[in-house]
C-alpha cells in the first residue's frame, strides 16, 4: 500500500506502507474518500509533527470508508459497514501527529468504538459527502461558540471549506443577515450560492461602511459600532482582530477559528467601551453526530462545496490545488484494489 507522509519542511511524499496488524479492539477501514484540510497544508509548511526525532507525520483526518476488518473485542461494527472516522476520538489522533493517517488504502483505527471513533453513514449519503463530516463539524463548533440565533447579524471572514461550512450552518439555523468576506471571487460565488446577505472582497470596499449599511449602527459609550452581533474569523489574517475591535458594538462577539502561527497586537483599550467577547473554537467536541444527522437533507448543498475530486495516486497534485484560492474542498478518492 501507500501512505502520505511529511518528511520535513515542505517535503511530503507518497511512500510505500505496510499496515500494522489489527488488534482485538481495532477496526480496519478501507478508505473511499478523504478530504484535504487546511491544517494538512499547515503541517507540511511546519515540517509535520513527528512523535520522535527524525520521524514522519502521516497525513489525512477527513475520511470515510467501508469496514474491512473488525477485532474480536469490538461490538456494534460489522465488516461492510459504511462509516466515518472521527479522528479526535482516536487514541492516535489520526492524521495529526500519531502513527496513522487517512491518506492510505487501509486505515487502522485503534481502540475503535461505535458512536465515538466510528460513526455510521446514513443511507443515501455517498462517501464524498460523508467525508465532509469532519470539516463541517469544525464549522458547526465555530458557529456554536458564536452563540448565534435567528435574527442575529453575523460576519464570516474567509470562505474556504470551513468558512463555507459556517455559512451553511448559519443559513440552516435561520440566521439570514450573514455577510461573507474573502479575497477570492470564486469562493465568494460559492458563498452567494449558499444564500448569504452579501459576499464581499474586503480589499475592495470600505468594510466598516458596508457593515454599517447592511447591519446598521449602534451607539455605545460615546462611540458608534456596527450592528453586527457576531464575527467569526475563519481566515487568519493578522489585521482582522484589530479591525473587528475598532468597529464592534456593545457586547459583540468574536470567535477565532483560524490558526495564528505568530503573536499579534490588538487595541485592548478600545475593548473597554464595547465589553466585547473574544473567544476561540477548535475541533468538534460534540458536533459530529449532529452533522451526520443533517447530511441526508443537506447532501446536495454539501456536495456543492467540493470543487475537485482526484484519485489517490494524484494526491500530491491535490495538495497543490488545495493551496490555491480558487479551490473549495479537494477530495481524494480511492478505487477498489
């Protein structure tokens, strides 16, 4: 078999791989579809997260497939089941520093448990849509952390796969006044297709003026903020935090879901007059089951978020595509051996 590994900074290879034998509490999943995540690209830039000096980092954590082998101590899971792997619930944290990564033909899931690390795919949902569960769960957790409700006004910075997922969940929850921001016209078009209030390139408009027009303005402590209730940062541009603070209304909320590799400065003094809340969101502690339950009714909208599909043998080219602003979700598909 083959497995996608990081060997060093910018050095990623599709290597020959021999899967370890499964133990009595393990499950082996024949992979069918695995998505390329922005964190995969970040891991490559930083040289991976080897468990020991000189080690490799196995990539891939957005996977769905068919159960190939079930250990004698595993209950509720059968050979042939169509399943989603929840990497956060695996002891090896699949694809994020452990010995396993989903970019391989057969994935060993250690200490597998139905309902936690292994989740059934609903009938009628294909493997590509099922593999979107992980990024959609990340997006849902970000929306949950923003504590939004129908009638709220929301801004989402970034319309990559996570940002698009956030727009999908916001619309699904009846939040109609949503402004999407991105530098890529292709991604803005995808946001418009979801049905946002507005999709703007912030480098081409006066963002504060546009938000004042769309969401109104609210006086607070001798200054005026835009009427936006919640901002969600799925972009990671270093100016976003300060920009939001300077235009936030009283008790506005900001959720940071993007990864910042370097410290940033922001105007703490300005926050005194808004009493705004800044928090973060990472992963999906509880969201995957809710995402899966929604898949049958949202499968067409989810499928529309996939911009490219490539065979496993072209995964290195897929990584290149995923790094371009023209892409949304890049999906790697596996054929039967």
